């Protein structure tokens, strides 16, 4: 196990704990904060995987914007606090399903991909390379995503507008 | 083989009719005219002036003239037989034809039928005057005449059978003409049923005969030739002859089926004169004579049976005529007796056949005369019983003298017709048939006796009734005179001394030579006079207690008609009718109605079952499937919980399952 | 280099946790958070594969996923606020009108 892997394992464990706490926290704000932990660890994982641009975008967008959005949403909806208030009756079934999903995924991946290390040079995920790839091969999806964001923006504004009688 | 003979026969018929003339060729018109008049009278009779009698009289009169023409031409052609026919239809090899067989016998019979029928038609105008069913009476009279003429002219057995049956029906209709009285209707039924009992063997005789020819022919001449040629099995021929004779026993009122004729006197007197004296009852005798070929070539016992039956009938009926009070019944039994004469004499062979026909010929005239005369008397006295008559010769002279002529003929007094014909009978029997001869002689005595008794009781002595008898109108006395004249003269047609022309006309295979045998003639005159004188002596004065009663137990036996009617009723009819009627009734009520009701019940029950099935099973299935759909829907709808997380749970679980499946397979 | 299965395992863990959260949490906002977890797991997968396959396409896709996730969260929260406004609650168990 190389040093990168050890670092990775540590970060992964942190992220996993964060994820568990997200889904089991009794306090919604705690859940949001644990989400921050998980998202950050994901960003670090990206860095470890030599995807710099994605890592920073992750931190920027997820931790910087989306979590803020969540907190605003929690605030505006006055979420209750407490186990009975936050988890529903189907915890058992949900746990089983989650376990089944994990089991299935794990089985598939360990069956499909080798555990041996491979010494290959990782691709540098720098901004320039990603930018080149987007604007050379994926212009159309890029534009479509722009539209999507525009639609989301307008939609959010429309949806949350108070219906005042004229 | 049979076909070859038939072909020969057809060619022979062509050659035999050497020079056919109009009357002979169109002899069938004689049958057609009364049929047309019957239809005309039926449809337009009531509106015709005279209420329809004119059609019948015109038709029968014309037929009489045609019949005379036929006879004249027949004689002119040297006695050649003429036959012609029309094919009606065909069943296999069997041709059903409608045709005419015209020989001397046909001509003579046609003359008899049309003459007597004409007399009766004219007589009925007066006798049935004012009757509510006057027109219908004439319809049936004409129809009957047509049927009898059809029998006489028929050239094949089935045509003969058709005419035979129609005559039976007409007899029934006419006897029951005044059916409002129960006696009349039951007499009509008795007549019809009894003759039917004779008709059944008759039909079977025809069937056997036709079958014996191999179903090739029903033609009388062809059958005769086959029989004469020995082509048919003798046993079958004998059986068919006996069966055919059964028809004669029924129709001609021979023992033991004679019981219907005296009761048939319930019908109007013209009917008795026409049907039960001259024509229909003679049809049985005609049948045997026409089919004589068969009887001659059958085994000997057949003719012996014929003779025995005839003998019993003639003497038995004659004795019964002694004890009757009803004048028509005397004449009825006399008819039966005379028919017995005819049947019996046929049994001796060809000579007997010719003699029988001669007697039939003369008997028709004088018996019809006697009946019409009695009708005149009855009309005047309003009663049939001789005990309420008497001394009628002064108020009714025409009736008296004509009746006397008829009575003399019946008794056999020369030179009246009856003498000549009876003499022929006795001559025939005298040669070799002693028993028959003796019976005939005895019957002749009895005949003369009861005839005289009848005349004395009716016309002599003092009037014992309560009315005012007077002579009948011309429409009634005219026919009486005509028939009396005929009686005086027709006898000479068969008289030996003057040529016996009759026997040139009516013969079997070849004309017989007829001669007067002195001792037979003397004997017949003697016994006739014996009977007359005895009757005169006994009945000169009226005695309240009929002298015949002094016969004691014999009288009782005769009075009860040998108890035959009782035997038939109690021994045959009641035991058959009652249990059978009860059984049939039970069958009808329980079995037939049971079947019908059962079918209805089954239908109802099956309808109930089907209904229940429909209600419970089919509707149940339909409703049940609807309920099932509703039920499962009711269960399945809980899947739609509205809870998105539940849906998501299923989704993820399903994805895992599918992933495993798709990667494993 | 980090071995691929390790990364994928981490991703699977995150994904399963996200699934559990989606199914078990009552608060709609927490459900949205769990969905974000799932999306992140997918992103990790994409990036890991992009390294494994020596291509940058995976990272490009990860970017797109992030963008879509952001849009989705925006809209999702707007809807949650709308529900809160109408029903005074964002308990997903109580938003079940579309039921039998």
C-alpha cells in the first residue's frame, strides 16, 4: 500500500463517518454539517486522484453553495429535531435495501476489477486539459447544462414566489 | 314370364275389340256424369229450382241412355270385350291405371244401376219432399251412383276398391240421413263398421293377388289370364280368393256379417231401395263374378266355402223374414236371403255364375219395386209396422198392383221375372249339388210364405191404423209403375224358350246354352204356389196374435235373430271395446298425457336448472370475476401508498435484483 | 497509485448510505441531502474510472454532474419550501395525497 493509498483510506474513512452521521443525525443542522465533512473528503479524494479542477469545483459548488442552500432550506422550513421526528418507520427495510445495494455493488466491482496495483501515470486533470476536452468534444452538453441552470434558476424563482393577488 | 303373358294380353285386348263404337269407347261417361251431377248439386243445388234434384235425374237419365247404347253396341260387335285405360302413376313395375272394361256384364250392370237409380231419384222428389237436407240427399245419391258405376266399369282392382269404399261411405251417410235420432246414427255406424270388417280381408285379398303376380299388374283381365295360365301359385290364389270373398260377405250381407242390413232400414226408403236392394249389396256378388277366373282356378275348398256361406245365409235369413212386423225388415231379410241365393249358386261353377247374375238382374228390379212400394205405404200410414196397416188395396190401388207384381216375382210366380231367374238357379243346382238344391227349394217355400204374409197383412183385411191413407203422388207412383213394367218383361230376357238373350251377353269364357228343365220348372212353380197358398190360408184374417208365434221356441229363436246380435255385442264388441277403450283411455291419460306433461315438466325443470345455472354460475362467474378484480384491486391499491420513499425502496431493491440477474445470466 | 477497487468500494459505501438516507429519513431536506451523497458517490466513480482509463472524459462528466446536482438542489428546495408553505410540514410521510 502506497502512501497515496494510506492517505486515501484515512480520507475515505472520514467521509464514510460523515456520510453515516448525515443519515443518522437527530439534528438536521448537524446532518448538514456532517454533509460538509463528507463533501470535503470527496474533494480531497479527487485531489488524490489527480483531478485538481474537479476537486476545487467540488469544494466550491458543493460545500460553498449547496450546503448553504440546505441550511437555508432547513431554516425556512423549521425542521423538527429528534429521532422520531427525523426517521420514519421504514428504517429496517431501508437498512436492508441499503445493505443489499452495497452488497450488490461490492460484489460486482470486486469481481470485475483487479486488486493488483497498476503503475500508470495518472492523467493530469488540470483546468486546461478539462477545458480542452469540454470545448472540443462536449460543447453540446456544456450548452445544455447552461440551459439547465437557467431553467433551474427561473424555476426556483417562479416556484418560491408568493402568490399575491393582484 | 309373367311380363310376356301380360304383353300378349295387351295385344289380345287390341285384337278383341274388333270395331269399337262410340258408346263402348266412351262408356266411362256413364261414370262421369253422376260425378258431375253430385258436384253440381253440392255447390249450386240449393239455388236451383227444385232444390237440386234436377241434376241427378238428368245425369242418371243420360247415363241410362248411354248404358243402353253400350249394350246395343256390345251386341252389335258380336260380344267383343273392350278395354281401355289411362296410366295414372307407376310404382316400380306396377302400373296404377284408371280404365274401363266393357263387356256384356258391364253393360247389364250399368243398365241395372242407372235404371234403379233413376227410379229412386224421381221417387225421392216426392218421398223426401220438405226434408231439411233434401239437396244433400241428392248429392250423396248421385255420388253413390257414380261409385257403383265405377265398381262395375273398373278394369283394375284398385279402381274397383276406390268405388267400393266410396259406396260404403255413401251408404253410411244415407242410412244416417236422419241422424238426429240416435237409432239412425247407430244403424249407420253398424252398417259401416260391419262392411268394413269385410273390407279388410278384401283389401288383403287384393294385396295378396297383386303380390302373387310379382307386383306386375292390378288389371283384372291380366290377372285372370295369369291365373288361367297357371302362372300364379295355387295356394296364393286360393288365399286371395277367400280374402276377396270376405269383402262379399261384408258388402252383400252374408252370414255372419249380415247383421247390418236389417238395421240399415233405419234410412229413408229410397235409400233402402237403391243401395240395400239393388246395387251396393249386389256389388259383392258382382265382385265374385267378375273375378270368377280366380275362384275357378283356386283350390276346391274356396268355392265350397262360398256355397256353404250362401246356403246358410239364404235359409237363415228367409226364416227370419217370417217373424218381422216391420215391412221393411221383411224386405231386408228377403234381400239377404236372395243374395244368399246368388252367392250360393256361384259355387257350382260357370253356369252358376251366369245364373247368379241373371238373378241379380231381375232381383234388382223387383226388390227395388217392393221397397219403393213399401215406402209408398209407409208414407201413407206414417208407420213401418204391418200391424198398423191393412186393407190398403182400396185407398192405394197403384201401389197395391205394383207391389203385387213385385211380390209375385219374389215368390217366383211365372211369367214374372223372379220365376225365370230362380228357375235358372234351381236348374244349375239340380245337376250334382243335391244339398244346395234342397236348401234352395226349402228357401223358396219360405220366401213365398213370408211374401204372401207381407202382402196379406199390408193390403188385405181391415185397416188397423189411425191415419187416413191415400195414394202417393205421381213422383212416387211413376217409378213404381216403371219398375213393375220392367219386372214383367226383364224376366223374358233369360227365359230359355225365347232365346235367353241375357246369357249371350253375360257369360264366362263362352255363352252357355240355356234350356228349360221340365221337372225343375214344375217343382219351382209347385213350391211357390205351396208357399203362397199356405200364406194366404194362414193370414187371410188378421189375428192379433201372429200365428207364427205358435212355432214356440223356434219363434223365440227367430225373433232374436238367432241371438247373433247379442253374441256379437256381448261376446265380441263389449269385451273388445270396453277393456280396449279403458286401456286406450288409461294410455291416453297416463302415458300420452304423462308424456306431454312430462315433457312440459322436463322443460320447466330444465328451464329452472338453466335459470339457476345462469343466475348462479354464469352470473356468478361474471360477478365473481368483477368481484375478483375489485378484490385484487382492493388489495393491490395499498401499493399506491402515496409515499415516495416506499416506491424508492422497491425501486432500489428491484435494481439490485435485476443487476444480479443480468450479470449472472 | 490508488487501486481502483478501493475507490470503488468507498463510492459504493457512500452510495448505499445515500440509499438508506433516501428511504429512511422523514425530512424532505434530509432526503435531498442523501440524494447529494448518492450523486457524490457517482462522481467519485467517474473520476476513478477516468484515472483508470487514462482519459479525462470522466472528469468532464463529473463536472456536468455537479452542475446538474446544483440545479436539482435549487429546484428541490424551492419545491420543499412550497410544500412547507402549503402544509406547514415537510414530513414526506404526510405528503401522500396521490394514494388509494
